[in-house]
C-alpha cells in the first residue's frame, strides 16, 4: 500500500511541478527526476548532477500540501538558477536566487506556509476584539452597533494602504479542509471575504499524500491582521450556518439533510446582503474602499496564470429563503476561546 501511495505522490509532485513551472517559467525548464528522502533535516534539495529534485518524506506526509508546494517552489528556483541562468559562482542562496524568488513570490528560506501570529500586539486587532466582545450583548441593537463599528474600524484601517503595507506586508493562509467538491455556500463565503474583509481569495490545488486524494482549498492573501480577521470570519460563519441549519431542522421537524446545502447558501447570501447594507452606510460617511492594487499584484505574482470558475446555481427554495432570512440576522462576535480552531483567533480582550 505504501508503494502505491508513494508512486501516486511522485506523480502528483510531477503534476505540481509542471503547473508551477508552466505558470512562472513558461516551459523554460525540463522536468527533473523526482524523489523522496529520509536522511537529514533538509526539507528539499536540487541535485544538478543527477537532475534530481527531492523532498523530505516527513514533509510530504506530515505537513499540509500548501507547505509542500512552497518548498517545491523553492527547489524549482534552485533548478532555474542552475539550468537556465547558468549561475554557478554564487552560494546556493545568493543574490541571483533571492532576486528570482522575490520576482516570483517564492519563499527564499523554504519555510513553507508563514506562521500568522495571534495579532495580540496589533492595536487595531485589539480594538476589533473589544468590539466583537460587545457584539455578544443580548441587546440586539447594541450587538448590531458593535459589529458595525468593528466593520468601519477595519475599513478606516485599510483605506490608508501605504501605512498598512509598510508596517505589515502581505502573506497568505489556507482555510478549511481540502475537498474535491466545493459547495455553493463556500463559494459565497469566499466572495464575502474578498468583498468585505480586505483579502484576495483563490481556490488552489491540494493533495492529501496519506490518502492519495486530490482536492482544493481556499487561499487568502493580505496583511497579517486582515488574514487574522478573515480566518476568524470564515470559521465563525461556517459554524454558525451549520448551527442554524440544525436549529431549522428541529423547529420544522425535518428528518433529512436534503435541503442543507440550499439553506446554508441562503445563510451566506443573507449575511452578504447585511454587510452590503453596512457598506452603503459607510459610503454615506465618505468611507469608500476602492481595492488595493499592491495586494492584487501580490496574488498575480503567486499565481501568474489563473482561470475563473463558473457561477453557482441558486435554487430559491423555501429552505434557501429561510437560510437567507437567518443570515441577515447574524451578528459577528468574539469567539469562545478553545472551542475550535477559530477560538485561537483575535486574542483575548484587554
């Protein structure tokens, strides 16, 4: 069984190499020999004599595929410097290598996915956490006001992008579990993050080496503080939509999950409509978000060639309309620490 999994894994590494090489280097590289290794602490290496690109077995089996992709990019950069640029008189991580990585958005240190700190030192995140704590108020008007104020604070923080970029820079993060089928609610949720929470989003290939299974996962790009908030919102809305569906089933005596997907899509659409109303209010106050060209450029640097997916099909069933109504009533509030992955986000209120 292990031999079958490793053969499939090497084929997947070859397919991922072709994707990355084609996107960034447009056919200027020849496919190498792919291998896995156990010795030493190196995550990967490129051997010019045997034309072998090798990754650590512990890396591909124990780390998320996003980490594997970043290490693979690092080794592809070594291959390009060696075979295309023909530079052999510099150290392995010399100026030519570092410049190439910077041009293509590769990590020159090959650490894999960046570790996003909890953000407790960021004063804006601390203020947002306090507002989301107020949004737990049983008084609906107080809760709504706190959530709206948190939204406006984020908007004001992001309008001055020069300051934000200079102090934080951009990074990326993967959200959710990899899946071969992305549900409509998840597509709408990705759009919510892109439209209202100051991140760029893209669905990227994912491979589960221990199962030999392909899928996709949502990648978000942005400043560290915006990644922190967007990741929280992603987890909060998925959990809230599931809870609302179970409450809807109990209330209406529904035995099956046949309408679950439509209900959850309705929840996301309803919450999106609620946020759009807040955007209209901010526009009246003169707060207008026009996007961030630098962030869009960061995404293009990571993925020079992307394709757009088709639209989602919406069937306005009774369950969908119930979900939409429930979504309009959602109030974002501070997570309960330790309850789930999202419980570690945004930090405690101080």
